[in-house]
C-alpha cells in the first residue's frame, strides 16, 4: 500500500513570495492533517480535514496560510506572503477515521521550506 | 490543557546498550491515546506504537518495549541492545478521543555509536 505522498521535498523562496505544497493521502483515508515542524520542536497541527470539510484550523495563521482539500482526497497548503519564521518542515498525515474513532496518523516525508 | 513532556533532549549510548526514553503527559480527559513516532535523518515520522488510556498492559515488540503507567502519567519507551540504526529523534504524542489532534513532545534525539 502506498504511503502519504508529498511534493516538493524541498523549497527555497525569498520572503514575501508565495509557495504551495501538495499532499496525497493514503487511499481511503478520510482525515488529512497538515503539521508545521520548526527545527528542534515537535510537529504542530495547522489544519485538519475530515473528507473535504475543515475540522480544526484554530492554529492556522489565516492571514497568510490557506489550505484546501477538494473532492476529499488531495490537499494543497499555501503560504502567501511567506515570512522568515515560516521556515520549517511541513508534514502531511492521514488517518482512516471511517467510524469516528481515533485512528493512527501516518505521515508523509515532508516538505522542507527555507525562506530567505 | 494537554501537554507532553520529554525531558531528555539528547541521549548518547554505545551499541548494544539498553536505553529508556521518558515521556510524561497531562490531560483532563479519561479517554485518550498515546503514541511514539521515530524521525530518522530522512525526516519522515514513522509510527511505532499506539496505546489507549484503558490498556495499561506493557507491550514488547522485538527490541522495543513500552511501559504505560497512568498513576504517574508516563509512557516510557525502552530499546534493548541498541543499534546504530536506532539513531533518530523519537517523539511521544498524546491524542484526545474527541479531537484526534496530536500533541507532540519536543522529542529526544538518540545517538547510538558503534
């Protein structure tokens, strides 16, 4: 079974530029998560989707970050405009959650963003 | 508030030594889940174990074992006979039953030297 796919793996941009990340979850997984992991810290949840609806985006900086999950499968996370403090690894995860129970989250390889 | 504390920032051992990674959590919920993930240098978080709050049985999987103690709110992870391939950052995480959101600790970097 294929795991969570993410692209690109690395991205370098200058501050105030825009950037987008893509995630394809494990087939059949209803829930998709985006996490931000700053160097030396644990991942922090940015947004959680259940199918194509948002469950939790309380920690998403909505003035510059946006995310969507059209058709309940793939998802994109966008930053516009980027700031220096956005330099981090952006991790996508998915879980089955078909019956509303808590399931294990499986993570993709992440996108390492460097903002200069 | 939910919180996960991994007090050990970095641990160094020599191959074949046993090592224990500590994890202490805080939550007001009676139903919750605890996880351990491994993050090798490649960066991907690899799932190791999931435990629910009603199951306090210790678990062993090969060289890995986990000790869950609700009385001390701890979920410690032991690697027996460590190997160089065990070198990674290990994260403990807490998930509450309703939200599913994972709250991670700050991680423990384990270095195993040959």
